[in-house]
């Protein structure tokens, strides 16, 4: 049997110390040099072990301060379902309320952004065609739990009251309800989830370790005419969230 990589052995040792309450939540770990000297390994091995435990939610890194035992954190349930669209509320806020948390989000919209090649292909438009791009940071009790970047063809909503997803009388109503307000019926969405490692920017926004695992969901909404009306890249940290798909049954 192949020998266990040194960083996995160190991760197991650190995890065991936490389980045995040698270190309690909120405690600062010794320096990497101290841990490396104790276990006879280099600082890079300790760093990899700590990064693994940070990605798993066991430890947390604090810039300029060190590495700490993470406080217990309830995983947030993120439900994916077009059937949960509501005319007078947000499914995200409903989910957070059910968990005893306050759900909210921050957003920033840029109009008339040229569509990159991948986005253009997903929306069925030409690369460089103008889009409305909105970035979101979803929060549970003020802590980030999900990122999303949404793209809508500018020609689809230009000159209407829903051209800005988070502005005007239909602000925050969601894609399905906003499109309905201009006579477009959204019939279904297609989602493609895949695991990957977080980018440096995503890790910073989500408060996780760089290269920690996330679930990247590529979502596209379609009208009843088969036209893509919105596409989004949704990023959910694996250590902090569980994703549940709700499948409506048509009878």
C-alpha cells in the first residue's frame, strides 16, 4: 500500500487534536514552523495540511493573524428549483428564514457589456453583442454563502422597466417574474453543476481558502419559445453549503 502523503498525515494529526479538545474553536494554532518542527516536516507540508482543513471548514485563516480552529458553522441549504419562484418574495430569503437565518444579497449591475464568447454561445447571440451583467453576493446572517454573475441580452429588455435586474419597480423579483412583466414566459431552466477549486477572487469574497472546493453551476433560463433569456455562473462553497435539487412532477 502506498505511503500516505506527509500533508495528509499532518492534517489527520491536527484534526485529531481538535477532536480531543487540545485546541478549541477560536484557538490560534502554533506557527507552521513550530508544527513542522514537532512533526519533523517542512513548513510547506504544514501549509498544505492547513489549507486542506480550511477547505473542509475545520480551520480558518485570518490574514495577518494566523490560523485558527473554526467555530462550528451550520451548512446552509441551497435549494435549486424553478418551481420555487415567487411573485412577492425571494426563495433564498425563504430558505434562510427556515434555517433561522436572515437572507439578503448585495449586487452591482453594468449595462451594455460586450458578451464574451462563452456567454454569447449560452445566450444564442453573437460574441460582442451587448448584455446587462449583474454580480451578486448572497448572504446568510451577513456571511457570504453564494456568488452569482448573471447575463441578459440587452436587446431583450432595453427600453423596459426590467432592464436593470435590481432597479426599478421590479427590482429583485427574479428572472421569471421580471420577464413575465414584459410578456415573456420562462418555461424552464437548465443547470450544469461541476466541482472545481475557487479562484483567488472567489475565495476572498466567500471567506474561504484559495483553491478550496466550490460547486460551479452554469444556469440558463429559456422562454417557452426556446429562447435563452438569461444565463448565470453560480458559485457555492462546498464546506459551507449543501445543494438540493427540487424536481417538480407534472401530472
